[in-house]
């Protein structure tokens, strides 16, 4: 290399060779890294496209920026590019849009992952039940960049659940037929026997048998309460339906529920939302609520808290009763509500059967969610009317 004095410097040549070799090494490393990135991108795209679940990535404004093939399938379109640029919220059924918007907003705000069920609209505007698992994607500076949502079509699961509900309803009808046939016939002689026992209790010569009379009368009363539950299951449709508010019925029942809770060393929290009036049979709905509350209280240890909540949901009204018990064993879930099935030593197995019967007569559906943290019973009432004129 020639310096500014015109003298050739051989040492600088070695430095130049070293710099050239380092540059070539850096370029080779860059090519290797880029090739690895392309390979990784191919793998990720392959996973994305072959996933059995729909995957949608949307920006912080809910605009879809990427979707896989299964996303196109679940929305009933052949072209996944049809989804890109659309607002993901617009694909939800109208009654679920605000809830979805709030859920996605909370994920952007606190970075949590959320799994929830919604109804979405396919291309032909037909609803589809999905379970969506949504997570947050962060940018380089740790700021929210996008949301990735995994959609799973659970329409088949919902259909199977509906079939189980219909089968359960058939069992209620069968029990109802038996109850209607023999209930009153058994009750009449029992009433006679109970009356005679009360007469004998008043006789001077029988007073030393007083304890036995009390036991017999108590057992007759217990048998009579079981028959009453039989007859409740037997009723085919509710009488005296009136437009009323579910919250008002709960408030009427609240002192009795609090009494049960305090007696067993537990507590009840009541959260009532703004809900429309429904056509209800007050007496039957009180029985449904109290049965669910009593079951929840019995499932908890002393100190447990039972939460009762009402809110508007999907064109109807929802009632939830959530306990802090140990949950229900998975193998027992499908048996819940079956007449005569019970895990209690002194249970009749009719409490939840009565609840299902009352719900069915009101066009309502009872669902259950359970886990190690407790069990939640949800009653969904349809609101097809407009209320009293």
C-alpha cells in the first residue's frame, strides 16, 4: 500500500487482507442467518396453514393482518385473503360484539391470555359457536403490537350437549309420568296415618310413646316432601306465568338463603345486573334458585363464599350460582340432574332434577362449569317477548 509520501507499505497490505476476510465472514454469517430466518418462517407458516384450528392475527385496532386456511373455512369462505383488512369484531354476532371488544381491550391493557366462547357469523351470515384463545404479541420496545387468536369450532360439541339435554328431558318426563300416576294415591293414606298419630299423641295412655310418634311424624313429613318433589317434576308446564323481574324474586328469597348460609358458617354475595322482565312462575323459580343455592352451600367447607349473579346475555337473562367447593368429578358431570342420582348420604337425587324440570318448562337451559376451585351453575332464560303492554 502506498502512503502519502509515495512509499509502499507492505504491512498495510496484511491489514487489508484481514479486513477483507472479516467482511467475507460477516457476509457469510448474514447469509446463514437470513437463510435460517427463511427456514423458520417456512416452518411457522407450515404450522399456521396445517393447524386444525383457525388462527387470526389482528392489530391493536382489531384489523385482521393475517389468517390461515382454517380461518377461511370457519368463516365459510374459500379465500383467506378475504379476511385481511377486515375488522375482526364485525364477524361476531351483534350481541357478542361489545363483549368481544371489551375482552380484547383487556388483553391489550394487561397482557393476559383469555379463553372465551362466542358466536361468529359465517360468510352466509349463519352463526357458528367458537371457543377463542387470545394472546398478546409485543413489539421490540415491549409495547402491544398485535393479538393472535386461535378459534375452535365447538358447534358439534354444542349439538352433543343439546342431545344430552333432550335425553335428560326425556328422563324428567318419564319420572313425571310415574309421579303423576302414584303421587296423589300415596299421599292420601299418609295424610290419614299422620292425623291418627297426632290424635294418639294427645291420649294420656300413649304419652310414654311420644318420642316414637314424633319420629314417625317426622319420617312421614320427609316422605311427603319427596312426593312434593316428585309432583314438581311431573308438571308438564308452569301455571300462572307473570311478567316479573328475576332480581325481585331473588331479593324475596334472599333472607332465607342468608339464614341457610349463616347456619352453616358460610356467606353469600349477591350481584344483580340490569335485566329485562321475564314471564315466570314465581314459586317455581324460587324453588329452582333455592335448590341451586342449597347445593352450593352444601358443597363448601365453613368459611366458603357463594356468589349469585344476574346479567343480560345473548338476547336473554343469565343467572349464575358459583360455589368454592372442590368441584364435581368429570365422570359425574353427565349424571348431574338425573332423577334419583345423588352423591349425598341422605339425598333424594331430585333437587337438580326439579331445577332442570322448572328450567325446561320456562324454556331455559342449565349449564355447569366445574373445577378444583369450585362449580358454577348457569341458567339462561330466553327473552322472546317484549314485556307487559
